[in-house]
C-alpha cells in the first residue's frame, strides 16, 4: 500500500489511502480484517515516514486477538486474566486492555495508579510487589486492590496490623525451574520471588495467630515457558497448598506463556493447557466440593506480537570480518537482545527484494550493542528501514536515556487509524529533573 492517508486529527493518520476509502464498505472490512494478522511492510514504512524513527508501533486488534484466544482456551473454567502491565504501560494500551475486560497485574504502586487512572476498578487489579517498602503495600491496601504478599516478614507485619480485615493472596515459590532464560526464571530455589513451599508451617503459624484471611495463592515460575507440563506441575503443588487455606477463592498460576520470536519457535499451546487446567479444576471441585477460580497474568502473550520497532540504517560498516548494519537505535531502546540474548526477527522493509547478505545488526550506543548476529537480510542500504518484530513486550518499557539519547515515539494502530500515543523525547526531557547547582 503506497501510503499515506490524509491526516485526520492532530496526531492521527489514516492507514487507508484515498483509493481504498472509495472501495465498498465490505471491502473496507476486509482490509481491517487483514490488518488483524500483521502490519504490512508498506503500512510500517508509511508510519516510519509519518512519525519518524526509531518508532514503536502497536496493533490493537492483535492484542484483542490474543486476549480472545486465551479466554476461549479457558472458557470451561472460572478463569480471570490480569494483564501484566510491566510489559507495556502506555496508558492508551492500558485503556484498550481495560476495554477488553481483562484485569491488571501490577508490580509497583505506580503501575497500580496508572491502572486506576486507565479505568480498572480496584477489584480488577492485582498488586504483586517484591522487596518494596511496607508503606507501598499499605498504599495498595488503601487503594483497595488485591494484594499478593511474597515475603514471610511482610505477611507477619500485615497480619499483625490488619488481621482478617483485608483479604490477601500469598505468592509461593514452588521450586520449579521454568522460563526460557535464567534471568527470567523465577520459580527456582535461588530465586528472590515468593515464599518457599517449604515454609508452609511458618505461614500457617502466622495465619493462625493473626487471623489473616487468605483468599488466593499464587506462583509464577518464569517467562517463555513452552512446555504446558511446567504449569501443570505447578498446579499440582498449588492444589496441595490449597488444603491449608479454607477461605481460598482462587489459584493464580502467573504467566510465562511463550510466543514465537524465532521462525522455528513454538508458542505455548494455550488450547491444550486450557483443556487440562479446566479439567483439573473440575476434578478438584468434584473431590473437594470447592469451585476455585484460576487466575493468570499474561504480559508477553498479549502484547509482544502486537508490537513493531522500526529503525533506520545509519551506516553500513564493512570490517575485515563482518558487515555491520548500524541503526539509529540501540539497547537503550530495545534491551532484550543484550539482556537476555533474545532473538527478534528483523526485516528490511525498504528493500525486501534485495539480494540476501549476511549482516550483524548493531546499535549506536557506545558499548557493545548488538541486536543480531549473522542475520541473512535482503541487501541493506544506508537509509533503509529495518523492523524488529515481537517488540510490544519489554521493549519501550525497558528503554532508557543511556548515552543521553532520546526515547522513541509510540504509535497505536486501531481500527485502521494510527495515533501517536507518546511523543518522541526532546532534548529538554534530558534536563527535566535536573537541578542546576
Ligand atoms: C509475577 C509475574 N506475573 C506475570 C509476568 C508476565 O510474564 P510474561 O510476560 O511472560 O507473560 C511476570 C513477568 O515477569 C511476573 O513476574
């Protein structure tokens, strides 16, 4: 599609050009339907030209599609999904997810406040902090959100102060190794997260002596878990723990649903997982007479594939060993490759028919700053746009101003319209909180 629809609002650009506008209504629906799959090279190029690069683009309908896949997979049980907003907190995304009917999983009091601001009612927010000051937990209580406590000392303090007056959830560490990289594995014995399942006796003492009302138990073993058996093994542990809490209302199995980053990757089969989890809960109900809810906290699964990160090739640098593509970004904007050795599919959207060559794609940060090693791409020329796929989760959210570089803009494509949802940083932003002494 050659771009570039008219500007229809201050920051709004129609992705449907004049010719397409003149098509019959039915054809228009078909265009939107196609867009729910993936944004095309032409559409991404149009956005890069309109809004500049580097640029994060999010596709609302893809988030919806993912949310609906999850809810369908668990329709046979009493399931609730809380979007783990640490993946991407732009308030426009929060509002969109709120409108879909999901809840919100927060790890800081500021995420909680962003959630409330986006329209989530407190009962639809779960707050799971780790190593925070007790005052932050009390603030969550004052705001009326669901609290998830992951430390014995905090449990004791909370119980002593509030007793049975405010129901809580307890985060357990089930000692299950899950996750695609050690930095995103959280359920193992050396992890700082959760209270060990082996501390059950201590927890029971605290609950008994303080009168704490435990309405939920929680685990999260890591991200990028492709094997559904990891969740099922965790569920078995949780069912055993459930017997200790007569007032229990829900079991939260966290998240870690894998999405494919690499062409050969597989995603967590949520349909299989849903069928097995729902069957297990039905069996539990039959045996114990308790109809427990199952909660999940998907981050990546909802927003990763909805995100695109568009950069521009600044330089081609041929060394004795390597041909580098140097783009106008770096790990200050997308840290996952350097932080987790994460793979992001990259495409040259300006020259898709070019002859394939082997490149190492690097950023402009003054440190080793490699996005991808030995990647076969259609010939890249200086000025070409390169797109990083699956950039919606932990992309912009983990960005920084390292090297005094400016954070990128963010755009949301929804119902065929593209809207700027965060302006690109300006030089003044670097000085915003500086106090000149
Ligand atoms: C407690 C908790 N819940 C949910 C998530 C979201 O995980 P994912 O993005 O893999 O879905 C995380 C990720 O760090 C987490 O720590």
